[in-house]
C-alpha cells in the first residue's frame, strides 16, 4: 500500500540517456485523417501551437514524425502484447490472479507492440512553461482494469502511477523536457477510453489546461472505434501535482542510498504529501 500511495504522488523526472533521448523539431507536421497505430513509438504530450494549448499524440513511427489529434487516433494493442501475471505478491496491485493473461505495453519497446509513452518536449511548450506540467488521469471506461506503472531495474519494486481501481483524478507531475515510457496493463480485451488532462503554469503567469480522451483497441478481436464516447462520470477538474520530487530520480523512479533511508523518506514523504493534499482540499472547499 505504501508503494502504491507513494507512486501516485511522486514526480516523473526526465529519463536519462540510453535509448530514450530525442529532440522534437518545431517544424514537425500536423497529420490529418484517421490513423490506427499498432506498432512503433508514440508519445502523449502537451503541444502549444498558434497560441493554443492542446494534448496530442506524437507519432514517431511515421517517417517523418508527425503530431496527431487523439480524436483521429486509435492505439491498437495486438495479442502479441499478452503476458501472464507473475506469481509474485509485488504485482497484486494488478487485481488479477497469477497466470492470468493480460495485455501489456512494456516499459521497453517490444516488436509488434505499440510503444506508448509521454513527453513534454514540444518546442512551443518548452518556451512557454518554466518547470513542468501536471498530467492527470480523470477516468477510464472499458471492460477491464487499466494500470500504468514504472519498474526500475535497480530497485525492482513496481511503482503505480495510474490505476483505474483508484479514485480520480490521479495527478502526476512531469518535469520540463521529459520523455518517459512505463508499463501499461489492460486486464481484459476490448475497447477502452482513457480521459486525460494536462495543465501547466506558464511563464507569463497564466494557466493552461487541455483535456482529451485516448482511444485504445486491446486485443486482436477489438475493432478500432474512433467514435466511442466517454460517458462515465468525470471529476469536474484536474488537481495540481501534490509536490515536486523529494529526491533525485532516474527513469521516473526515486533513487536512494539505502533501504533504511528509503523507509524513513517514505514516511516523511507520505506525511508531507498528505498534509499538502489536505491543505489543497481545504482551499478548494473555501472557494
């Protein structure tokens, strides 16, 4: 429980070099027309173009790379992504029995599986924001549970970032110039709609917010549905990220010197973040 609570409030920092380095060209084209993306590299992220703050999908599988509108895009996850749930209590947060096959978009790219990540690297965004953005999961609609988590090869323990089994919204602070990929797990095949918004304090003192719905077709039997509507109740608005990183990060996971220090910092971070959430809720209630 502590790991899950901690992960939901930890900031996601820029991924270090080693396969994820990229720079986005200000002149990259805006694609038109509908597209089903079922393989290759794609990122979700904010874009500032002609003064308009939006959420778009950066399609790096296209040559040359292009930006796509989420309304015109379906991310298709083929059965090549099926994996059994490990027989390990560390993965109990997935809500599935060990051995159950689920569809997994892994943190590292796998041939034949669309590789879903996020970035804050649009040149317009880099010029407009100072520190980072808040990327919030506002709701999930689909036949099964959706979980997004990071796992470090050094620490081993998974850190849950988003889970459709938890209350919404679920904010995640993402630093400027970040490019990160995580594990996306879908409990059942079928069509999913994932409601996301991204907000930021801009350098000019204003605040920008955009919302979108990501459409995913999970499993070979799921037909892409561009017109699927999100009909489930949604929170009225995104909430800000709870706090900035409390420790240096590597690949989105906190790096600490030892187990003892980790235990102490976990307690301290939880207390501080819970206090921050309480103060923020009190301010919202007073409005």
